[in-house]
C-alpha cells in the first residue's frame, strides 16, 4: 500500500489568498508529509506569514526525510522543532522588515511513516479522519469556537447564534514570532487503515458542516483522492457562502501501488 495525495487551494470570496499548503512523499511513497498554514494580518502580512510557516516547517522535515538513517522516532521528534523554526522565521521577518506584529499563521503539519502518522497543530486548521462512514476531527481547535459551542450546551446560545458568533474564529494560539500558548502534538501515532480518508485543511473547509463533508465522502469514498477533493471543492462552491474564506485541502489515503501517483512538493 502507498499513499495517494491530492491538494487544492482556493481564494473563496476573500480579497487575498492567505493560505499555504505543501506536500512531499518519498519515492517509496510510504514516508512523507502535508502541511497547511492559514495566515492572518491582511495583505503582505497573513499571506507572507503562511508562506514562511509552510516553507520553514517543510524545509526542516525535508532535511530529516533526506537523511539516510531517518527513523520514525526522529521524524516524530522533528515536528515541534520544525514548528519552532517556523515561528522563528516569522519573528525574523517582523524584525527585519519592520512588519506588523499582528502577522501570524496557524500550523497543521502531518508526517506519515508507513501506515502511521503524527501531527502538530497550532491554531484552528482542522484534521479530519473519515473511517467506517464517520467523520471525526482529530486535532484540537485553538479558537473561541469550542467555548462558544459550550454556551449552546448550557442553553445560553442557540446553535445558529453560535455558528455565526463574531468571535467564533478568534484564535487562542498561533505562530506570531513570540510565545505559543497552545500546541497539540500527540506523542503516539495514529494508524492509517485501508479505506481511511484524511482531510488536512484550513478552516475555510468548515463553511461546510461536518455532516455535509461526511455525505460527500460517503458518496465518493471509493474514488481517487483527486476525485474526492474535486467533489469537496465543488460542494464548497455550490454552498456559495457570502464570506467564504480561503480554503486549502489535502486528501490523503492508502491505495494499492497501481493507483498511487507521485505527489510533488506543492506550495501556494
């Protein structure tokens, strides 16, 4: 079995593209990574921050993968080191360019080793696993969203009020060249099973409800990753949300070797 990967990035209804996404897998196709960064701070801030984060994080992982003695444990240990490098890149840019101190980015980096994967997540970029017909979010959400959802459970807010709450997408952790308040980086890997579909995305994907994403995956789960991705992006466009955010999505699945196509390093 080898990994099949498909990537897409769309600007949505925003003035600028502030997402960055990149992927690389070895020629063996059983070691690789996907990284998504969602910038903030506006033009020449958020877009720069996301590119810095994605490229800096990728460079560290690239070097480790290229080592002849790279092991699963060394790759896993590199995840937080790569995040620190990305954060330092933002700090250096702010200092050198006298850039806005409000510039920053989320980071969702996943590393695959054979049939297992690890992740590091800072911010609200979601990591979804679709297995046995059910969609679950694996990583923590470092935004005000979880706190606002608790107000629904407590009866303070109605579900519709929570969904459109103005503070919902306010981040509680991000890479901004300074201290990082929250990091989600489990020590133990998750197993990837045949039939699993992983979605590694920016929060623009969440303009679709989880049940809507799940419906698309149920209908197209036996198709290629590219076809699945095309259907997800079509569903987002069909929803035609007026304030649709930038949306970057990677679809990853284990496929038989005959169906696996090489995925180059891609960055937007």
